[in-house]
C-alpha cells in the first residue's frame, strides 16, 4: 500500500529517496547511452508545439523555504501551440548538471535523461491571440519537466501550459546564471501537518504569482485571464485544490493521484470543478472531500497504475535500469503494471477532456460514465 510518506516523499526504505527529473536547458541528444534515443509519446494533435523557459522573481514575497531572507525566485517552462517549428531544435529534457544529480538519486544509468527527447521546439513562434492557461505543479521533490508528455499534448490542443519549479521544494533547480538550488524539504518531520501547510502555502503563492505574471504578459505566447486551470501531481494536486479554494481566477483543477495534505479542502470542499484521477482506490482525504464538495466533481481510478505513472518516468525507467535497481514490489507499486503508452493515453485524455469542458465549453460523454474505449477507468464518485 502507498503510505502517507511515499505519497509525500516518493521514497522507499530499500530504494532511497525517489526524485524526479526537472529543468530542461541542454540539447537532449548529447550524453545519451551510446547514442540511444528515448522518445516521449508524441502529442496526439497535429498542431506543432513550441517551448521557452522563464526566470521569474517575485519581489513582493520573501521566499518561505529559503534558508535566508530573499525574494522568491522561480524557473517556469511554457509549452504552447506554435505557428511553425521548421528550423527550430527539439527542446531538451534536462541539463547535464541536473541530470547527473537525478540519475544518481533515482538511480538511473548515467546518460539516461540525456537520451530522453521531448517533441516541442525551443523558441518556435507562438500562435497569435490569448490562450487558455493551464498551470502544472510537480510532486514533492519533483520538477517542472515531470509531466512533459502531458504538457506537450495539452499545448498541441491549444493550451498555454506553464510548468513550475517550486524552488527549494523541487529536487534541483538550475537558474540562468548557473546556480543549482537543491531541495531543502525534510525526509522526516515531528509535525507533518505543519510542514505540509508550509509547503502547500509556498506552492499556492508560486502558482498565483505565475498566473498574474502570465496574464499580464503582452507578447506571445499570451494567456487569457478569463480561462485558467491548474493540474498537479501528488502534492501538486493538493496545491491545485487549495489554489481553487483561495483564488477565484482559477476555473477548474485536476489532481493526479495527490492526497489532499496541507489543505483545508478535504474538510471544506470546493465550489468549482475538480477532477481526481488516481492510482489508489481511495484515501481518507478524498473521502472527506467527497462529503463536502459543492461544485462539479469526479473521482476516477485508473487501474494498474502507480503513483509515478502520472509522470514521464515510466517511459525511461526500463532503459534507465530502474527495474533492476528497485525491488520488484516497490517498482510495481509506484510505476504500476499498465503499459506506459496506454497509461499516458488515459491520463492525457481525461485531463484534457476535463479542461476542455470548463475552459473551452466542450462537454464530453467520457466524463459522465465508464466507456468501453477506456475500460481501465473506474468511476468511483461523481457530482454534477
């Protein structure tokens, strides 16, 4: 069973702390294992996708996680529909410096992350006009590229997607001046409730700041301030729920297997749409949320998935040697047994359909009842 600790820290006592890759900045074809290439699943729309990185500083907020007093500083990656990608290079998945730290931590074979190839093209020109905005939050000690396959797919359907590195929470964040900031989050705590509230509050502040910055942006890609949603994996899902509770600009949230730690949403519910897409059959915080949810809600379970199925990790875990490095029961529990291509299809489909309904006004019958097209999806609970 996935415990409170593994949901928070993604750790197993026999495998060491589990951290996930973040922060692309280097061409991915270099440093791979003997020329090996690991392609992420291609976006399912034919529209090309571009990407850029932003370095943002919130001068109105002291960093709540930094060891000294300083303004909150973030790295953000944008994915967006592009006018053309001709002549633009494929975006990298990670930097060599970040990759080395993460490959050691998981562990993965050296060069694995350099072999991973996303599909977006760095600096490709964005389509004109204001786009519906989706913020994406990583799990505890994760990083902004953890859900690249999902982000690229959403961008190909016309969304402006912003993946955020929550500094001092993310495993490693590399800034343009070469600084690498590692996570300071504890592995153990005498007061998990207090620690979780601190972490969620920091994330919510980040998400609100990024939304404000992007909706004020005047050059492409531009965000539509009237159409904003949020998606989060693990603790990112809890932050998404809390964000909806405190900020009326956000119309819809999607939680990818995240228990509602550090948030009062489990006991207050939400008045806006919220989708839970989970590996676990149920959790105490989800049961409490169901009792209090006032807006549209769904709790769907994807059978044979694990907590880390909702990231890109299943696509490079096997070539990276993770199956041999982790005990078989831990590997199956956290990565699931469903084929990675199929699990990515499920996650992309139901996430996008939820966002389409509430940001684009496009309802889908797949959100209302089980479908023979996706028999792995169990409808655990519905409202609205």
